[in-house]
């Protein structure tokens, strides 16, 4: 089942994000549930939040995965949402 996580950083927390980023990226790679993700950016191009689409069996697994994310453990986010999602269209194939 797919879930979307949207999270927005606490104000003035870019330094915390950057310090925690290697552990966050390692977690994404190690767990293997990420389907698509990346940072929200502000008008200066600085990272201010995250959007992640993960695939796990159910809401409980999604919540547990989110809670174990190093960004969450570091207290980076001012707010976040976890929502079940159903993919119904894919009109473009972006290259990353």
C-alpha cells in the first residue's frame, strides 16, 4: 500500500537538516520502501521540508517507518502528515 508523507521543517533548521541528511539518506536506502521522494525548497533553493511516497503493508507500518526516520528522531519537522494514497495516473516519466 502506498503512503505519502509531507513534512515541513521548523524555522531556521537548515543546519539540522544538513547534519542529519546522511543518516536520513542511509535510512531511505537501507529500508527499501521509498518509491519517490525529495525536498521542498524555498525561493532561495534551500530545503525546507520533504515529500516521500513509501510502499508498506499498512498504516501502522507507515507510521512506524516514519517514526524511525532520522529526520523525525532529530526533531527537524514543525509538522507532518501521513496519508494513504492510490496511484491512478503517470503521464510523465521524470529522469533523476
